[in-house]
């Protein structure tokens, strides 16, 4: 069974530029999560989807961050414009349904904003 | 508010010894906890979980202990191997739909 796929794995951009991350969850997983992980810290939830509906985006900085999961499968997280403080690893995870701890994480996208 | 924290940022053990990683939580209403392992360049990987109606749960070479009185849980790894080297996070499933991760403990295994 393929795991959660993310791309790109690494991205370096200049501040004020836009950037987008893509995630393909495990087949059949209805719940998809985007997390932000700073160096030495645990992941922090940005947004959670149940199928195509964003059910928790309370931690998403909506002035510059946006996300979509149009067909309830793949998802894209976008930052526009990026700031220096956005440098971090962006993790995508999926689970069969909400409320269960066994979330499967992708390898993440390491973003560096210069 | 809820928080999940770890006592030690780095733990160094010799191969073959047992490892104990500790975690404290503050929300007395927390009822489900998970331990994750994160290797360099990878996402967190589920290790073991425990519900608040349990004090102990065992897996393959790992044991999680939960002490609700002092709001503390620990992860014990038996016969630690080089492949166990990673950062370990405890997490609290808050309100059944949000994982709250702690800072993490780096486990270093020496030959």
C-alpha cells in the first residue's frame, strides 16, 4: 500500500513569492490534515478536511495561506506571499476517519524562505 | 488550555539498554494518547497508543505507561537498537479530533 505522497520534498523561495505544496493521501482515507512543523517542535495542525470539506481551519493564517481539496482526494496548500517565518516543514497526513489517532504522515515538504 | 510536554530534549542510551521517554500533559480531560517516532527527513510514524481507561499497554519492544494521577505518560523501549534513534513525540487527541504534539525527545543510541 502506498503511503502519503507529498511534493516537492524541498523548496527554496524568496520572500514575497508564492509557493504551493501538493499531497496525495492514502487511498480510501477520507480525512486529510496539513501540519506545520518548526525545527525541534512537534507538528501543529493547520487544517483538516473531511472529504472535500474543511472542518477545522482555525489555525490556518488565512491572510496568506489557503488550501483546497476539490475532489476529496488530493490537496494543495498555498502560501502567498511567503514570509521568512514560514520556513518550516509542511506535513500532510491522512486517516480513514476523524477522531482516531492513527494518522499516516507523508515525508513533508521542507520550505526555506530567503 | 491543553499542552503536552516532554521532560528531556535528548536521551542517550547504549545499544541493548532499555530507554524511557517521559511526557507530561496538562489537560485532565485528555483521554487518548499516542506516541510517534520521527526519523530524520521523514514524517512521524505511529508507535503505540493508550486510552485513559488503561494504565499500561504493550507492543513489540515498546510499553506505554499512563499515570492519570500526575498526568504523566512514558514510553519504554526494550533492548534499544540503533534503528530506534529518532525523535519521539507524545500527542494528545484533543476533543477526539485534534492531535496536540509535544516538543519531542531525541533518542540517540550508542554502540
